[in-house]
C-alpha cells in the first residue's frame, strides 16, 4: 500500500512541475530601479486571443502597481514596456516496446530470437513564450527582460492560469534586488 501512495504523490508532484512555466529574468545592474516610479506601454503583447492579451497586460499592471509604479502615457514615463507573445508547434515521439520476457533484443542465450513489437505515438503540442522588455525612457537603454515559456493548454481557463503563473513567477523578484536571499 505504501508504494502505491508514494507513487501517487510522486505523479502529482511531477504533474505540478510540468505545468509551471519556465521563467528567466535578466537586468542591467547599473539601472537604478529605486528611482523608477512611472511606466508606459510601448507595445502590448499580441497573440492567440485578445482576451488573454488583456489579462497579461492587467497582470503586469497589477505587479507594477504593487511595487508603487504608476502607469502614464507619453514620453514622460520613467520606463517603457514592450511585450511579445510567440507560439511554436512542437512534436514528441513516444516509443513503447513489448515482447517476450526471455531473450531480450540480442541479449541472453537465444540472442533475441523472441518476437517483440514497438509502437510509436506522435504527440503534437504548442509552446508559448511571453517576453517582457523594459527600457529607461531617458537613456533608451534596456534595463530588464523577463521570459516565460511553457506548453499552451487547450482550454481558455488553462491558458489564462498558465499566463498568470508565468507573470507571477516572472515578477516574483521584481525589482531586481528585492527578493530575500536564498
């Protein structure tokens, strides 16, 4: 019974890891994030669904507002934000082998004389990437970049949850230097 419970817990843990977007951030260490208080959208993300785009923008706006940043329009903002969404079709091939319990594939006494079979399954899926760039509006220099990538779910609810998880993870240590040391 214990191996069955352990196996179920392991399966749930691995499924949870697979659904988390992969996130990377980078920043200019010379940028003075403490001095930035306003931002403007230079380019909002465009992708599969305008509703998802709106939710991504709202999620980023909420993260910046939580840091005390205020959205403005025009060139008087401290920071300009450009976001991009890209998707790409991927393919996975899963091959399963079956055959007799003796002989193996060329190993053992009979040298693989037993009959076996192989079944290959093709799985198509879509990978989505959100890229968020920030620029100092006075110097026109890049100051921060965040990327989140993951498998795009089939349902709109799944897409929204995955996008929110990506933004949450991307802005978890924003502004740079604000996260507690590990």
